[in-house]
């Protein structure tokens, strides 16, 4: 499938699904990537792309990019996993949080490392997508026990694609 058609395909797939996926969504374009958010959410552009609903500003999704010193290749995933686990533990400690889950999953057709955190009054999820000399961090949070309001966190991880 052509890269330019992927965001449209996501919209059609989401429209065909039942439940909360019937909400309308919009595609957000960043530098080299796209992802979908609930249509009624507000988008903030800056060093990172951040979106959140006006009704619950403590809930948000964020995509931030960072340069890597050396180019990442999929063959390096095992070593990268160990390093990312250490990074996630340090981030949790800095944020007075605890890592509640570590997992390898697939985002944008690539194996990634993803984490769930319990942080004070929030539940959060963080995923690291490594591509060449670029790191994409996918982050979402919601008030503790709220689950995934509007399905935005699931939408971030399922719709994220590289362009």
C-alpha cells in the first residue's frame, strides 16, 4: 500500500469498526510521520505534537522525535531492548512512577518496545519507535483508572505511520 494512502486506509478501517471506533478522527502530520486523534481533540504544535480533549486536559497523546547518535537497524533490537528498559526505569524514577508493564509490540510495521507506567494520579503508556538515526516517542496518559478515554491511546499506537 502506498504510504500516502495509509492514513486514509486507517480512517476507513476505523469507520467500519464498531464501538468507540465509530467516532470521527483526523490525521495529524508531523515531520516524517502521521497518526490519528479523535476529531474533537485540540492539537498543539511545538517541539512535540500534543493533542488533548478540552473536556479533560489531563488526558493527552504526544509524539516527540529525537536524533540518535548512531543509525538503528532492526538487527540491533535485542540490545536496544535492554537499553530502552533501562531508559524506561530511569524515566519512571524521575517521574516518581513505576513501570507496570514492558512489552515488545508492532507499530508502523516495526518491532518496538512499549511500557505502561503508574505515575501518581495518571496511568501512562510510552513506546519507542527507532528508525535509522531517529527515535519517535509515542506517549499517552489519562487519569488513573480512566482507561483509554475516547480510545485515543490505542488510536495513537495503531495509526502511527512513517511517511
